[in-house]
C-alpha cells in the first residue's frame, strides 16, 4: 500500500514526474533536519516540525514549483509572490535543465531562517 505522498509523485505525467521526484530528493538532501510530510494534500518539507517548503504544479503556468513558506523574508528576483502574503514560489521548467545552483542558493537562505 502506497502512502499518499508517494502516490502524488507516481501519478504525475512526465516530464513533471521526473522533475518533482528530483526536487523531492534534492530538498531532502539539503539538510539532515528536513523531513517530508503530507499536509493539505501536498508534499511538505519541515525543519524541526515547522513547515519549510512544499512542491506543487502551478495551474496557470503549468510548471512545477517549490513553495517557500517564509518566502516573504527572502529576496531573490526569481521568487514570485503573486497574491500570497507570506509564501513565495520558484517555478521550475520541467522541459529544461533544473537550475540546481539557484535552488541551492534559495533553499540555503531559507534553511538559515530555521536554524
């Protein structure tokens, strides 16, 4: 029996599936304190029990993204606020190479907020 979080990734179509699975493993590898959880029907990543980021697919742009919970405390030109007060998102084009250096820079900045 699959967990809902595993089912979420498996049910996605390519290229979203591969992109999201890479992001999942990459986020978990960023810090040993990051734990995966299933909240609000989506994969969330927590640090010390506090929500850190999540993965989702943007309906308007039809692209996977990393949602940064404390995004309002980060300043990076590629982070989008849209209509959110607290969170910002980083769109990831599943058709192109994943911008690992950019993701690392943003996630490391966000991790520092929890340490």
